[in-house]
C-alpha cells in the first residue's frame, strides 16, 4: 500500500510516516499544506492520503476541502482525515460529500498504528470508517423522531460497528453472534431506515449517513 501524509507540524508528519513505514506501509510523500498535498497526490497517485483537517493558511477545514478534491479528482485514492478534536459536523460533511473510501479518525487513535493501518486497508477497499468516539456520541444524541429510534438494541450495536467500518464477519466476532444473525439484523435495520436494495447504492454507507444526520 502506498500513502501520502499531510500535516503542517513536521514532527507529527514525520513521526507518522516513520510509524507507517515500520508497519510495512510505503510512504511515497509528505506534505505540509493542502496545495502541496494535491500536487503530491496528482504526481504519485497513492492508494490513500492521510490528511490533517486543520492546515494552513487558516487552520480551519483546509484538510477537509483537500480530501473532497482528492476524491473527486483521483477516485483511486482513498482518504483518511485526522482531527485533534471530536467534531461531528466535520464527519457529517466528509461523508455527505463522499460516501466511499473515506475515513475520519481522532489523532489520539493513531498512537496505536495498527488502528490506522486497519482503517487504511478498509478505506482502500471502498469502505467508510468513523472513529468510535464519534459513533458513541452520535448514538447518544439522536433525535426522538429519528428513524434510528425504531432500531432494537442489537440493531443499534450492529449499526455502531458498521459505522466504524467493520465487515459482517468482524461484527459477528465482536458481538459473539453468527454472521447469519448479523446479516438478518442488517436486513431489518435497512428496512426500518427505508433503505431498499439497489445496485446503485451502498446501503451500509447510507445507514451510516442516517446515523450522522440523526
């Protein structure tokens, strides 16, 4: 797997690149700002880009904007956005703009490099991955009139793990139930959320979007 790393703080950027290299991931470039990042992605065409949300010049959402441009211009490059703070609105924007091959993780999570590498593998497979801390907050703050209120406790658990990017097999292992039970519960929750089967949509991603908006 080839990746580029973008963060305006050199120590964080270089440290992350070193940890990824030690984990067997090929880092093909580093960028200190969004313009350098976009040039680097266009040149190297990496499998994924790891992008800090707050970069120069304003240190607000430049990384998020760059992530959107990468997915639009280079659909073969997945994106994992890193944030120092738990910002649900940024996760909402990210997945509303792009529903596949994207991830949103808190920086504290990448102290365990295995978590980041796992997220990279999932997004390069076309999945979306949301940090568990954000999922937990979303599950607590849903509106009473949200379609999510129709879900059973088991379906809620499955949706939360789905939002973290887990496959049915991993969800089954996490909850200690059979994969067939997971599949049945997924069918029920999709129906309750009004997500009909279609070859043109990914119902897992749409279910996660419902969670983000709910």
